[in-house]
C-alpha cells in the first residue's frame, strides 16, 4: 500500500503514551500499533521520554493512516521530518554530547544527508552490527583510476545510497572540477519526494 498525504494524517505524541495507546487513540485498535511503527519508521521501544534512534518522544509528530475521503491536508514539513527521522549525532565515530552529558540528536533533511554520507564513507563490512552497511569508496580513492574504475565507484555509491530505505531512487554522476573527480549523488526520498544532492571529491 502506498501512502500519500491524501491517506495520512498527523497528530502529536502526548506524555505517557505508548505505541499501543497511540494505536488505540488514533486508529481505534491497539492491535494496529505495527502500522504506526512501520509508517513512521520506528524501532523498539517506539515511544520513550528520552527518545532515541527511530524512537518518538512526547511532542513529536506521528503519522497515521486514514481513509482518503476523510483525509485532511498534511503539513509537508512534518511529512519530511517523519521521512528523514531522527538519529544520534556523531563526529569521527564518537557521540556528540550536550553540556549536560546527554546525547545530541539531529532530525529532518540534515539527518538524512548525514546518514547517507556515513553510509557512503564507511567501508563495507566494518560496521559491527550491519555487515552490509557501507560502500567500497574509501578503498578505491587514491588508486590509479581509469574510466572503468570510476564508473564502478559511481555504481557502488548509488548502491550504498539505495540500501537506505528512505531513498526511493538515486544516481551518481562523475564530474571533473579543477583536476579533481567529483561524485555528484542525486537522491529522491520516499514519501516526501524531496530531492537532495551530495557532492563528494574522489581524491
């Protein structure tokens, strides 16, 4: 089933709500909690006061399916925020913490761009929990490159981007700028259709 802004409504998570109580309130059936989790890209514990990766906190927007006849207009910025989700901010593999020592989160388009760059720049097979996460780009940069090798790099970048479920489509073009080869990655996001472009120097 393809959901669009015509078949999706939005609400806000209230304090002390769980994914089951949200399903009861929004869908009228606690057994439909998995629909909410899937539509919003959530992972266990789904809703928590402290939040987390793919976890909602009170006050966050939650999308829920409705019949097309009763669908109100949905705020496109909320649809994008839900598409791109929220994640922990890291710098060189370390968590970025607030002054209070709490983890920092980023959301929306910035989160999606960061996630794609991490996926492209991580050597495939080195992620401790996801063996297929990453690309071969880092192993290729600096090698003597001919046109065939560059096309393989472009295809590898595209494949890595498309392994992110938030990417509906992607393409990678190579450009020569001032003696440097650049990969220009164009990505179309699911749900919102937002198009982003990432420029990566290959030297």
